[in-house]
């Protein structure tokens, strides 16, 4: 049994795949398995994968199913004591897996979180998450807000995921948020490793940056999280703050929306959602650290629309 299974969903990643796979096979940690799942790529991703002759690689190919189903297949195929996730356009420090595994094993933690680098336009920026001692979500509900809700930059005990049947949402965008939120909730020990070990690469026209009609999925994702925690009053304040932050961010991001009608419709639905789920959202603590002009715009539907329209007009 390998110590760690690293799951990599791959879809049309030929431009970045070599760097990703090189970072895997050069890991200093031994006893690994790399679960590479080609999710219906139409480029040369498969050709690149087949140039790697490493016995730790387990390669699977399927028709395009989406990243949620692909990661779930990876979990099903994983045989390691611990599980990590890596996106095909990202990469790891050489000692990332060893340091994460050693931290998890030595503390008997279900979940370990590390800092990461954000790479955009060839500029590297260190992303330091809040520091904390070994804890749980019950003891520290602010973790739901203070860490990034992405599956990478984390290592999970396999039993945490499999015994609790934690899966990625399928057929929706932003599928990773409920997965990480549930893992945080079920983990009996959560630990922080204060090292930057992941390289999170942001590209133009990537899933991260593109705004299209799938933006409405974020409201469904928030519904799933709020329903999951609906009977947990200790986390309500944090959950409301998280909801306001996510809604606000995606509302303002409609300035990047390819279709202005979709953007304006989303802003309408976003404010309806806030009014229903967080009626006092204008007084939410999220806005406290926003500048006066920013929070004035962000709290107001008409001003948010005007801001997005002006941005689009200015950048045409």
C-alpha cells in the first residue's frame, strides 16, 4: 500500500502537463502512486502522459465527465493511506509530498493544510493562510472562512474521505467547495504546515478566470453548504460571512463576463440570494476591511451593475 495517492484530473492540458508530471515523478517522498485520469482530452495530453514510464503512474482514460466525476473516480481508485489532489496545470515543490505526509503522520491528523504560491503572468506571490495549532472545525469555525476551499494544498487521511463518503459535487462548477467544507467538518484533527508547497497557476481563459453562464452554479453550491451546516449554530456567523464574501466576489467579477446579459441577470439573482439567506448582509463583518468606495458599490445592486458595465465599456 502506498503512503500517498496523488489524484490528477487531466483535460486538454498539453501546455502545462509536463511541468505538472515532472513535479510528481521528482518527489523526494517514496511509496507514492500517481492517479492520472484523462477526462476526454482532445489535444496531445495522452501522448505526453505516455512518454512517462514510471511504475507509480496509474493511467485511466474516459469520455469527458467533468472534474467532479473525474476526481471521484480518482478517490475510488486510490489505494494510499493518504490522498492529495493536484490540478494538471499546477505543480509541487520536490519535497511537498514528504513534508505533508510526515506532518500528517506525526500528528495523526486527518487533514493538513499548507501555504502555496499563486502564479499569474509569470509573477509568483506567496499565499500565507492563517496559522493555527492542531484543531477541529468545531473548536475553530473560522477555518471555513480563513483557508482556501480548494482541494489542493492539502493532504487527507484516506479513511476520512472514504469512511465518510465525501465526494465532489458532479455536474456543477465550483464542485470543490462542498468537498473541502465537509472534510473540514468531519476531520478530528486539522493541522497547519507553514510552508509554501503548491504552485497554483492562473491562466487567461482557464476555469478559474472565465465567467460564463456556469456562474449561476455558485448559488447552488452555496445552497449545498448552507443546507449541510443548517443545524450547526456555532458556525452560522462564519457561514454567513463566507456567503457574503463569495457572493460579493462573484457579483463584482461579472465585469469579466463574456455575455453582459448573463452578468446582469446573475447580479439580480445574487442580491436576491443575499436578501433571502443573509437579510442583514449590509452589516456583515466581511465589509469591515473593504474600503469605503468598494463596500458602497458592493452592497448596492445598481452600483454593482454600473461598475461592471463601466468596466466592460472601458476595456472594449
